[in-house]
């Protein structure tokens, strides 16, 4: 019997791990990836919370499952998807057609464009950067310097930039930024022990195993300071340093502070790729604009279209651990569908 | 009575059983977004009045919600109704209308 074909859209970590499992279950799996490498956002992340392990180690592990088992089409975007009976016809940017019995959407997320929070001055003031910019400095092994090449003495992290903010239309919590801020604060203190580091937060959401431990370590071992308040604005001084306005809500007083470097913890938004693919096949989105799963608790990998499934951050912000777990769950769900759904016919 | 030089301190606790939530109920009715504040303090950080007086809008709202309303009239009079807080609030609380409703409530009392 001919192997059933699955097309996986997006070669980030969700696409990689679900493909590995599906290939191991003897399906014919093709990943369509727009970039020239697999790994998605994790490629830009040097170290991972909460253990500080290298992102590359996770990618190496995931690669071992993909290599030799899964077909990969690089540098390719999808322009059209059509469903005829139970078969999908997928057209790629170079005019090729790929057939599939099931489609797994793993189109992930984009980082929030911090320029939309104009009051924080990203791309207006030179010493305002994003968490992603900072991580890039770590990844490239560069020194942390202010725009005019000085070692920063005081660094601030702003939590919830583009998250929990109805003024930019994103009411949800992006989940990973709190712990990422703590991780990056620790890494800065490791490199610049003399620097003072402040995290401005609304709520510290340390939900994961070991997150609270990292938070405590940041206070105890590294002396990172935490101020409960959300910035109303940041502005630039004559010398290029940044002055922030915030209420220290626990002290009950407005507070101003000069900082040499301000790091904006940008949240998750549905990726451009998700939006495009969603429109092509008519995938439903939820109130937060991420793809809507058929059920919040149970049918978490199932879309509104039979034969189309989800894995990873295209349905909601997720940690790497959660994404990998979700990818494996999606693989089983797709396999069940292609095996005449002994379990997929359950209703809720 | 003989004065022995001792005095009794007033109880500092918020007495949730005795406190009257009349103002809170009135504001909830008039401006339902009063309920969705997460106390992030952005309003107070951007507050023009708060730079020069001890006006603290976040605190005022929480005090009303707890029924600690003895200073509300005095506090609410410090607001200049400039509306910057409404622009800054991440939860889209209609802060300006909250203030107007607090003013109405204290005048009704």
C-alpha cells in the first residue's frame, strides 16, 4: 500500500518534531519551509530558560529525528491550498504542486513589532532595544554596549510589551516574556556584574517548573531588582540615556529613573505566515487572532477543516517544552485521522 | 477619669464587614470598566496631577473598592481631568469617566 502523504507547513521546532514522529510512524512527510534552514525562532536564541542550556542543543536533538526521514523543501512559500474530496493540492511559490492526505499547520508566531508602542521609543531612541535584539548580541558573542559604545551601568527590562495591552489589540499574556526577562537579566549580571538591573513588571508569571527558582536566583545570587509597575513612557536625555516613568505600585508612588539601556520584552503575535495560510484554507481564528482549535481542552490540534491540524505556537504562545509536547500530540492526532479515526470521531 | 498617659490606637485594618461599598457600586454602574483594572499603575505614572500632588488614581480606585472612602472627596478633587491616563491604560478602563462617576457619587452622599 502506498504511504499516506502529509505536508507540514513551517519548519520551526513544532514542524520538526511532529514530522519526525509522523515519519517514524511510516508516513510520507514533507516540510515546506520559507527559510533556508530548519529551526525557526530557536535559531536566534542562544540560551534557553530556565536552565540556560544552548538552543542549538535542542535543535541538534530535533534534527536527529528529521534527518533522512523527512523531505524538506527550503526557501519556499505556499501560494494556494485546495481541497478536493479528501486530498489537498498545495501550490508553492515556484509553481510546483504537492499532494497531501493531511496538512499540519506549524506556522508559529512573529514577535510583536515594538515600534507600535511609540511611547517606549523603539527605533526612535538608540538605547532602546528588544529582548530579541539583546539575545542576538548573546548569540553573536557581542559585548553589551550603549549606542555610543559605553558599558551600561543601569539596564531596565520592560515586561508585557505588546502583551496584555488592549491599546495594541493584544489582550493575552505571551507567557514566556517574564521568565525570558529574568533569564536575560541574569545573563547581563553574569557579563556585567557592576551593572544595576531592573525589571518592570505587572505580574511575575513564573508558572513553569524551575521558573520560580530562576526568579529567586536572580534576586539572591545576582541582585536583580524588581519593580511592580508598568511604564507609561520612556524618553531620551541629552546624553542618549533613557528616562522612564512608572508607578512603583508597591511603594504607592510615581517613580522616575535614568537608564543606559532599556530592553523591551516583546510578546507573541500570530505570524504573517499563519495569516496567509489561514486565509488560503479558511482556518478559523479565536479572539486573540491565533488559530482556533476545535476544543480548548481536548481537540487541541484539530482545526475547523477536516484533514488540517495544528501544532505549536500558531494556536497560542507556547514555551519550547510545550511546543515539542504539542508537536508530538499533533503527530498522533494526524496519524489517527489517516487511520480512519478510531479516536477522532469522539465528540465534545 | 484619671489619665494614666495611655491611649488606644485606632484599628488600621480594612474592615470589610463594616465598610460601605456604596461609592464602588455607584461607579460600577456608571462606568463598568471600573471593574477591570489590574493595578499596573500606568495611569499614575503618566498622571499630570500626581507629579505635583500626592494624587494616586490607582490607589483611589482600590480604596473605593475596599470601602475605605473617608478621603475620597478630597482625593478626587485633585484630578484635572486631562485624560492622559485614559490614553495609557492597557485594559481600556475609561478612567476619565470613572473619575466623573466618583465625583457624582461623593456629591450624592
